[in-house]
C-alpha cells in the first residue's frame, strides 16, 4: 500500500499544508513540529512524490528526453546520449524521463505537455529542420535543447558536433592518401547535419584544389539499404572514383558490402570512410575508418546546460558545438 501525504497528516495531527511545508524544508515551520512530522513520515515509510513535491516547491526537477522518429532508436548514439544525460542529472538530483514519437502528437502544446508530465526542461533529438514545433520552441518558456537542429529562443538552444569540420577532416585524410575522385553519400535533406556535412565535403574539396562534381553525390536516408544503392549508383556512373565519403556509419556499411558484392576490393580498389564511429564500425570486414562523434559527453553537456536553464533564471541559452576526430581503420588506404 502506498503511503500518501494525507496519511502523514492524519497520523501526525497536522494539516496537509503544514506537513508538506515541513517535509520540503520551509522555515515557517517550528522545529518541534517539523521533528514530529519527520518522525511520523519515517514511521509510515512515506516516500514523497516528486511531481507533487514540484507543484509545491515550484521546482520541476525532471528532464524529458524526446526521441523522435523510429529510426532514432536504431541508432547507437541514442544510448550514449541517454548514458551521458543520466550520469549528469543524477549528480544534480534530477530525474530523466524518455518520451517517444507519439508524445508530441497529443494535441497539447509542447509547453502544456511538459507541465502536464512535470517536466522542467527538455532535450529533443530526431527533429527535422521543417518541423513546425521549432517555431513553437523558440517562443516557449520551457528550457529546451535540440540535438543537431539549430534553434534560438529565450529558453531554447541546441547542441551538435562540428559536422563541417568533420567532413573536411575526412576529405583531407582521403586526399593525403592520394585520392582525387571522391564520391559522397549523404543523408536525407530534412536533416540539418546533412547540409553541414555536404558543406564540409565541398569545402574540403576546395581546400585541396579539387573540383566539385554533382554526379559524385547521392542522397540516401541513413539506412543501410540507401548506402548500398548509393555505392552501386556512384561507382557504376563514375568508374574513376577511388574513394567514397559516407555521412553515416550505417550507410557506410551498406556501401562497403555492396562494393564487395560488386567485386571490388575495399580498400585496395576503393576506400570508404563513414561518420559517427558507432560500436559496430570496429567489427566490420574490413573495419571502418570514420569520423568520430563522442556522444556520451554530448549527453552530459546537454544535461548540464538544461539544468542551468531550469535553475538559473538569468542564464542565457548557449550553443554548444563539440569537436569530431578522425578514426583510421582498414577501409581506407593509399591509391595505387
């Protein structure tokens, strides 16, 4: 049987308001009264409900992680984000709730939804750049951090990796191996990171005095199948390609497998480099060179900032852009 604050009030002989204020540390309750109420609460093994306590104290100490899009749950980085968030929020005595796609389709505004669930701040991943909720978030009073989607509001900001620089790192590395004809398999056009990685690809080519060719580009959708289709189409249409930069490890694995099925030796005939450094990248055959996003720290930084937005009314939302790093494995090699 769950013990409620009503039970503590009845047993102690005080009103619910007095019991609540005593248990929440308010100074207008004298020590004798507070001591008795605490003793009764311990005797009954009373555990305060955090949402109810939040309504009294006006402190919402729960953060909501909204993971939008079914494919987001299939991406390994979600688990690293959750790990980073959980470790950081636990150090500040905050809770973490995880919401799926349907959470934002209730007919409520985002602010209403958060208040209804007792959420004091939100981290959102998986949004598309044309999602109408972005405009709502810019005006909302709910502290919010988007992952990989730029937003700027009075209580909203975003966190991401330096996707352009990561793409430039990939191109610089391939060029250092002697590659001059470099294809690019990108994700879908509704993902902001794809614009950034595409921009980095072009900047990397220009930096190394290589021409940009539209025929060298294929747009996928972050699935393994689109990586397979992209590799086949690019190589069949452009036999001179000696390397392909792929905007995600999932697509890169598809590209690698397709090229091998076509009879090419990876990396001796063609090099492949991905983006993300998901766990499986170290176990493909050959193992996958890639641009690493260290997602666990992203989760911690996001949590740290959202907690500050919740607890400090004077804190101005800050954009956080984290660095990427090049991971060299077996899927890339010098040109012959």
